[in-house]
């Protein structure tokens, strides 16, 4: 299963949090590192709050947008 780390940017929903995952890619011509961000909806049973770093794993689809689950609060 995939596991990624990210930062919680919203926890306004009842059991779901929005997690922002940042990754770096290298431009194919200029060889410069570029930052790319993605937002994922994750099940938040751990009670994580805004600003915390979390680790999440991919699970079966829970709803239309939610198919990740927060497994560990890192910081």
C-alpha cells in the first residue's frame, strides 16, 4: 500500500481532513527542482489538527473524494 506524508490544511469536516502533500520534480530541460503540491481527503480518526504533519495510507474508497486514511501523527 502507498504511504505518503503531508500537512493538514483543513479539518472542518466531521471525520475527514484535507492533507497537502508536497513533492519535488526535476525539470527535464533546465534540471531545476520544482515543487508540486497535491491535496487529498483522508479519514481522520486520529483527531489530527490543522498544521500537523501526518502519515497516511491508501484504502478503499470511502466516499467520492476520500480514499486515504491518516495512520500516524508525526509532529
